[in-house]
């Protein structure tokens, strides 16, 4: 599903997604559809984890999603991998200290490795959150993710939020005028 959504995005769609855009036009925009899918998937991962009845059960669910992240990385689906990492960085998951303690060390190491890609991700994806992150902290502007994308052979599904951050930066700081054109 993610690939199908990603493959219909045209360069114009990225440029047409405005800060605060709403209404029918925003719902039809391929970028907004992909952003919505990212958010729904991330929220679903959170729901699946917190539905565990005991810390041990929740730890098993955390390990499961860490394993899914590993497979997504192998498939070069960075968008869905980031959605899982975003879910795991939400406060409702972060505060599960007893559950995190029961996650096996090998899974914790894997999670920490994947979290490097998600330094800018606070658990949700919205243009408002992006502008706040951009102004307050950029955490090296997705340096690890950009390096990974440069080193792999296509096809892949990149994390769309990284490109939206770049375009938002141009819109906010340069008034939408591409300084290099």
C-alpha cells in the first residue's frame, strides 16, 4: 500500500502541499494521503503495543515491532520504518518502563540502531510539528537517513517527512522562492 501511494506522488504534489492546507484539495493531494497513512499506521502500532495486558506481553509486542522495523529496512521501506519508530517514541510507549526493561538486549540494540534514523521524529507527522522541530532543533537534518538513502540501490520508499522538512524550510525562510533557481 505504501509503495502504491508513494508511486503516484508527483513533484507538483510536494510543492502544492501548503502549511495549514485544508479542505477537499488537501484530502486529494497524494502527499497528504501518504502523511495520513503514516499517522494512522503509527497510531495503530501504539494501540497494538498498549493493548498488552502485562509488561511481559507489551515487551513481546515491542520486540515484534522492532523485528518488523528490521524487515522494513531490508525491504528499503524507510517510511513505514519511521512510522514504527515514531510510534515507539510517543509518550504512551516511552513511559512503559517495566515493559522496556523486559525487551531482550538484542532487540534493544536493534531499536537503538533504527532510532538513529528517527532523531527528528517526535511521534507524529504534521506540518505544524515540522516547523516547530525545524525552528527548535534539527538533529543534523536526518543525516543518517540521508546517508542510507544515498548508499542503497533503488527501488526504495523514502521517509516523505524528510523531504517535506526541506520544502518547509524553503517556504518558511525563503518565502517559497527556491534560492538556488
